[in-house]
């Protein structure tokens, strides 16, 4: 564990414990101002899976938008997990289940690469060395991984994934175990760690009856390329 002193930021009606202010400001702007995770869910009590919860900002957003939701949060970094717990507890968010594990294609122990700058910029933690972009110096820690299919046993209204390059492996594992039948909507960040991954993911989701939309920096785009984008997949009726 890395010794760091957390700080508290007041945002709207929420109290948010964090390490890195620059990172916090970027995420607050993306999630609450640009509303990159905005999606209409018909169920008044939706079930939401938040894969890569980090310090809980996306969970707070979902709870703010859907107060009666049940949310399962997955965050592997042991340096960050206590902040996630604090933010859920301090803001009195009910019906939120926290899991200190990584989601992956196998149940095992695996190296997770986290920021080594000393600035605690941990939102880019990745199974890929030096982060998915290769521009951040990192060092490995061992974390427990589990397959998402272990948890997908009932209907899920929204699956949000932000895992810095592991999204393809997670989605392939769900298809292998025939779990897309339970998942109505998927929101995920695509990280271009290898040319061709986007096309493979698009094909995978389309053959499982999802209609896809793409967004870059909050703006909808029609022709996605191998770049950092948000993908929205909605189950066709």
C-alpha cells in the first residue's frame, strides 16, 4: 500500500474523498457536466454494474439519476478501494455492493499497473504496462481477478465498463458464457491498445443484437476509428 493523504471536495450535495485534484476535476466535468454516462433506463429500480468504479464518481452519478437503483461496484486497486468505500458511506448511498476485485477473462491473480509518479493518478490503472496509452510510468501490484459471468445471473439494466484496455476480454468472456441475454444496455470506454480491437468488439456486440452509438469528447460521431471513444450499446427489441 502507498502512504497518501486523502482530501475532501464538496461537489453539489456530495462530499468526495480523493487523492489527485486534477484527475478529480476532469472526471467530475466528464461525468456530471458532460454527462458521458447519460442513458435512459425505463426500470425505476434498475440494476447497474459499474466495472472500474475508481473512487465512485460514476456510482454517485447513477445514484443521483436513479435513486432506487441497485449498483454493483468493482474496483481492484487496494490504494483506491478505501476511498470508494468512504464516498459510498459518507454520501449515504444505499443498495450499493462493493467488490475489491478486477474483472477479467479468468479467475486468477494478475498484475495491475498503477501510476508510479507519486501523484496518485490512479484512474488509469491497467493490465497494460505504462497505462493503455504507454505515456504514463507505472509499476505492478498483484490483484485478484474474476470473470464477470460469475455475477451476471439476473437481468442487468446497465453495464458500465471503464477498464483501460481490458474491455475486449471482458466482453468476449460474456459472449462465451452466453450472458448478453441478461444485459440490456452497455456503456464502455474503448481504449485503442491494439489495431483491430474496435472492429472485433463492434462485430461481437452487433451479432448479439446490440445497436451501437459512438461518442468522442461528449459529441456523437458516425464513423469511429482506433481512438479513445465512448461506446453505447443498446439491446434491440
